[in-house]
C-alpha cells in the first residue's frame, strides 16, 4: 500500500513495503535537513528512481550505508555480493591465459601443417605415377588418376598421423593442461579450429612442391 504524506504542499514522502521515496515537485529550495538522507531520491522523466548522490568512495561511506539497512536487507546485499563474486570467479577460472593460448595454437597448428604437406605431396606423386604408368593401360583420365592418388594419400595419412604427432611432441610442443570447463569454452574451440585450418592450408601449399618437377 502506498502512503503519501504532504509536506508544505510541495513535497511528499511515499512509503511502500520495500522502499521510501521523498519526492519534491515544485520547490527546489525546500530544506531537506529534517529528512533522513536514505529517504532522499532523485526522480527522472524516464520513471527511474535512484539514490541522490549515492556513491561509496571509502569505508566510512560503506559503513554509513550499511547502518541504514535492516537485517533482512543486509542479508540480501550479502547474498548478492557472494553471487556476483562466485560468477566472476567462475568466469576467471574458465578463461585461459596467454601462455595456454599460445601452446594451444602451436599444438594444433604444427601437426596439421605436417598433415597438409604429406597429403598433397603423396596425392601429387601417386596421381602422377598412376596417370603416367596406368592411365594409357587402363584408359583412365587425368582426373581419375588424381582421385586414385587422393585415395592413396588419405590411406597413408592414417598410418603417418601418429608419427607426425610424435615428431611435434619431440619438438617440445605440448598440449596445455585445461580444465573440462576450459576445453568446452567457445574461446578454446575457436582457437583449435582456426589453428587447424591455418595449419592445413599452409601444409597443403608447401606440399605442392612436387609440381616443380613435373
């Protein structure tokens, strides 16, 4: 229930279950010395009421604010602060450091460079050999020879992938230790996918070097 108490026909105090509102309508020079500071609010045309001059710059301001709260209000404020701190801690815990990001990029970039090199190199060599030696014999086109070369390249990649990863590990590139929450984060997935895509493109371009000899 809203109760309004007129003050000199220019100001009023409105009280509800949750908040008390002092609203001065027409007399800006009206003295507020007799009104408790926690009842003074500023009214805006948008319909939002906020504390007038509310600011905490030191421990005294904080104590002054707390002293005006009831026990139930203090509990609510404490629960809100704890919840915000918990959310912030979870956010910081799920975030990865620069070192982890760098190691994650290297761990996913270098293996796919190796895969790209082997894939294109084997495909070109196998396709050229099939086209030159078996193309006329079996009357297959150059594109068919390239497709057969790609099959050989893919099968070889299955067996060689272990050695590529082993070589990268021996070079000192290690997977960073991430929590399950970090591994499932969008930032980690983005880094992994971009690193693999860039590594594969670079590797495939390097793997085209056999074309220099044909």
